[in-house]
C-alpha cells in the first residue's frame, strides 16, 4: 500500500515542501530511501525501525521504499524521521486517520520513540501557513518557536506512541498555545555601560551617530585606550528591534540552531564578535548544506571585528560584497543561495604593530615601512565602506581617576531611538530601516544640501580624494547627524561633522 505524508526542508532561510511517500511490497524485508538523501537521512532507517518497535508498534516485515519528493532537492538532516515513521505506520495499515491530511510533520526520532529538537522550525512553519496547511506536528520542545507564526494549529509531539494515539483519535494532544510578547518590554541589563567609560567623549559621540543611522565604524588607537570596552558597550545604546525585525533575526537563528530554548525569540539586536582565527565559512556562511555565518547572525545588529588587521586580507575582502549589498550570496553545486547580512560593522585596530604610532608621549618603535605594511592589511575598498573613522587616544590620568560618571547609556539610547523614529517615518512603506540602507535614489530624495553645503562638499571631495561611494556615504551620515539634532534639513555643520569622520591615511 502507498502512503503519503507531507514534510518540509529548509533551503537557505526558506522552507520547501517535501512529500514523503512510503510503499510496501512483498519481498525481502528492507527499507530503501530515495530522493537525494544525505547520510543523516539514510541513518533514519535505523532510528525509525527502533523507534517504531520501542513504541509498542509493529515494524512491517516487508520491502519498504521511501521516496522523498521533489527528487532534485537535496535532503539533509534527521527532520524526516517522524514523517517517515508515520508513513510506514500508514502504509502498513497500523494507523488510519484523516488527521494526516492537510498537516505537516517534522522531527527527529530517538531510538526509544521520543521526538527531539529539530532546527529551522520557524521557516518551515512560515511556509506551512503560506501554503494554507491546517496543522503542524513539531517536536514538543520546538512548539513555542512554531507558535511565533500565528494562524496554524501546532501539535507538540513528545513521542511516537502518543502521536499515534492522537492520529487514531484515542487520546488527542492539546494544540500548543503560547503568546510571546513582542514588545520587548524591559531592555536587559547590559554588561557594560557608557557611563563607566572615562573620557573618549568624541568616540562616544561617533558611536551614538553610528547607532542612530546604522553606520559602520572603525576605531584606531593604542592598546588599552578602551576600544574593546567602547565596542562592547554598543548593545546598550542600540535601538529596540521592531516585531518584524525580531522575526527576521529569529528565523536566521532558528536555521543556525542557536535559538534559546526557553524563549525562542531573538528580541535584542545581535552583537557578534568572532575571533580573528574564524574560517571563511564561519564568517560569511557556507558548508555542504549552507548555514548562516557570523555576518548573517549579526543581521540587524553589530558585527564587531577586534584587532582588524589580524583577520587577514582574504577574510576581510569577502566582507566587501555583503557590506554593500546587505545580503551574502553563497554559490554551490545546486545554484546560489542568499542569506540576509545587514549588519553594522564595528572594527578596532592599533595604528601599528607596537601600537603607539601617533601617540603623544610614548614613542613608536616601528619603522615607517612596518607601519605602512600593517595599515595596508586593510584594503582601500574596505576602508571606503566604513563611514566613521575615529581615533581613540590614551586616556589621561585626570580623566581616568575622575569620580564623576559619564552620561548613562539609557540617555544616549533615548536620543538614538528618537532619531530612528524619524527614519521609520521617512521610510514607512519601504523595506529600508535606517539611513545607512539608503540607495542612490533615496540619497537624492532625502539628502539635499544647500549652496554652502555644496561648496564644502566640493572642497572635501578634492582634498580627501573621496570616491563617489564615499560621497554618498558622507551624505547619508550627515542625514543621520541632522536626524539626531532634530533638523529636517542637512545643515553645513552636519556635513562638516560627517566629513571629519572620513579616513586619512597616516603613512
Ligand atoms: N576610557 C576608559 N575608561 C575606563 N576604563 C578604561 C578606559 N580605557 C581602558 N579602560 C580599562 O582598560 C581595560 C582595557 O581596555 P580595552 O578596551 O581592552 O583597550 P583596547 O581594546 O583599546 O586595547 C578595560 O577593560 C578597562 O578596564
Ligand atoms: Mg582591544
């Protein structure tokens, strides 16, 4: 007999429907899985057999063929265990139920019949709703994640035996209801607060501007000046995510298998700080079955690259395309795949190998060639994509020992939120979120400057040898500075501040 059960695959960040067909026929007892299955799917045979036996059911002594359709889609992972088991039970007429109709099954089985956590539940359930399915059967542990998508019946499955009695109508499993509060009420307590960072007022200002408009930042300065500390304080001034942004980011973490089990929703902007030994695939995503990399995990949040030159030229160059396009494209045999990667880059570096080039008191021990070689590890095209370059000098003794506390992150965040609100209204009805997202058309529309501003820009273009990209970036940055000041038009002093954040090669 032939049985059909519907399941789901995840390709990139999107679900794709997979039909699981099970056929029984006479012949030597065996189980064959066809339809481009990977090793984990092949191993499904053993798990399914044990799970069925250990759930008090009968594993048919027949020749079983499982087809996963469409055949051209590569199937990975153990998520098909549950639909295969249900298919076998239907095909061997141990279960007959109309509850299988219009429903989607996903889940990994353990040998005793228990149903285990499966990654990518969120995109699968999103697809189920889009395709008009009525019910999704998911591992009980993943049920809260599934209910982030509303309008579907979510059945939490703990084990195969209880699923069978539910399907037979003997003992129904209660649909799972869970209302997650999206309005991310209280911001969490942050590990570091700007109030504890002494001095460095101009750096704090630069970071405030960056947070307000989503701009990239590069901090340069001697060791121990507070670059890492400042960058780590960044989450405390980032604006709240909207409900849409939360879902978008949560989808990425769901596919990466990084959702916290208790509250499976990412409510705060991510802050990712990968070490410089990270691999290519780890940074931009990839692998046999492509997974999102750090730049996608930092989507809508911050990617902090400390000690930037240590990352090496080749690793850094792969960041160029995603910084510009806000997505990352991964090529593989079956075509290309994209992940979102709209992050704010915050980078920190020393000016030279010894770290004291340009320091007012401590002498630099590097030769000019060494300094130049060190700085050249970061290519011009990458520097060009960073809007804000700030120097972080050593803090003076007086400032460091000053008992007065600096401005609290909370107050800075309030200003950032206000500037973001202006941007939300500006970009209402579009896919843009902040000023850094603007393309040439929006720059033209929203970044008009007056006569005085134009002559300032002209002079800056010539003196700093700015590229067309840098020119647009200056205008976007000036827009943010004006938004922070509550000004509807960009004034000359807003432009002047934006221009002074452009990089200057020191050697
Ligand atoms: N501006 C500052 N205010 C308060 N403490 C500071 C400051 N700068 C540095 N420190 C102290 O020095 C430590 C090292 O700073 P860090 O941010 O790692 O320096 P860098 O990354 O520039 O080498 C910090 O953890 C902090 O204790
Ligand atoms: Mg540091």
